[in-house]
């Protein structure tokens, strides 16, 4: 496994920016999150996720981790009519919403993968999307982007306690957090569960990832893998290995004959299977919405996809560690 990851790293270093996903996304990128040792496990209390779509707001933050600048756009459910482009500094919709971070790919930024970040915000999630200062395979394998994401998650959750701030009292800090990303973002998302574990994470969606490490210290999270089985950049076989190594609950959505990310683009034939499965995975994991869980097999099924799942509920979550 380590040799395969390093061999892949060498091949990725020769790549330039390639491909798009969602609205203007590019290839590869991501990072992890931290919690306090001994902190209580966090799980979503069963409830129905919002059934309506929201307008999408966006606010910009200039955060940092040491000397690493972490410009982040936070997309969120906003007051107003759904549809259209995100509205800068719009007031939040009524409600208290869980967090799901999104990590971009190589050459991407906060506006990459808009099809995913905007859809998640419209469905009732606060979605921080950082722009990484030096996105590269090295930055994923050495853990820098993982630590960046951890910082972004910490800063996002802290907005709930910022007196007089627009997010004060509006973020569900008890539900745990979600993380997702594509390619390098998917790799770092998987790393958040293994190489750089964070026990705040209860939902993860690594898209077009490779296996990032020993799962012995695996975070107890619901993990959905999404991958094309003809991916020429991040081998399907490596993602399958990562899936097999993780404990349930877990699932794997395969886009048959698909490449590195075309299934993230709205006009792709099985895009709706990507999007509906992704959103219902978050609704189940972060809202505790069992109806969303029960829709997953139907969400994923279409000519051109295959679905594998082991969704048995955990009886408890143990307090995790962070690096």
C-alpha cells in the first residue's frame, strides 16, 4: 500500500491542471481537522433534514494557520428565494445548520465545484470551501492541507460563538462535521479518517481518492466513496482498497466507464446519482435523517452506476485523537 501511494505521487507530480468538475473545478486537493483529546463523541440527533431548498449566501474570510493564508468562502442557507448565484453577505435562513467542508483539487479554489458546494448549502448545510496556499501532492502527503482543513473547521465552528456575528447561534456544533473533496481533495478527505484523524468528523465523502494510510486509527464516520472505474489519474483499485479497509457504515458509488470527474458535471448522464447520493449521505449523517439513509440505494441506482453499501449503525463512538 505505501509503495502504491508513493508511485502514484510520482505520477501526479508530472500533471498540470487538468479537467473540471462542478462549476469550473479542477483536479486534486484537500485537508484534515482536529478535536480536543477526550472530547465527547458527537452524533446527530435523529431529525428530518430540511425538505425545502434555500437561497445560497456566501461570506469571505481571511483565516490563517501560522504563515499559511487560508482564504475561505463559506456558503450557507440564506433567506430569500432559492436558485441563482450565491448572494454575498445575505442573512441566514431561519434554522440551525451543520457544517460540511469541501476541499478543491489541484489548481482549484473556493469557487471550484460550485455544483456541489452550492447544492449542499441550498440543502441546509454550512459549507466552508478554502483555497489552499500551495495545493500539490506533496502538501497532501505531508499533511499540510489536512492541518489547513482542521483550522478551517475550527474557525467555522467558532463562528457560532462569535457574539453579534452573522452565524452566532446558527451552526449545529453538536452534530459533528462533514468533510468532502475531489481528487487531491478526496485524498485528503480519506487522510482525515486515517493518517490525520479528527474525531469531530462523522461524515466523509472522498471523491476520486487514493488510499492514504493505515486505517488502524480510523475515525468513526459514515464514509461514502464516489469514483469512476476508468479513472486514469487516481486508480479505482486504490479507492476500492481504501473502502475495503474501513469499517462500516460505508458505501461505494461507482460510475461505470467514467473518468476522473465527469460525473461531477451537471450535464453528465449520471450526475444526478452523484448529487442525490451525496446530499442524502449528508442528511443522514449530519441530521440523523433515516429517511435520507433509506433513499440512498435508489439515489445511486441507474444504468451506468453500481452501488455497494454496509450501513449497519454503530452502537457508540469512542473519543478520537488528533495529530
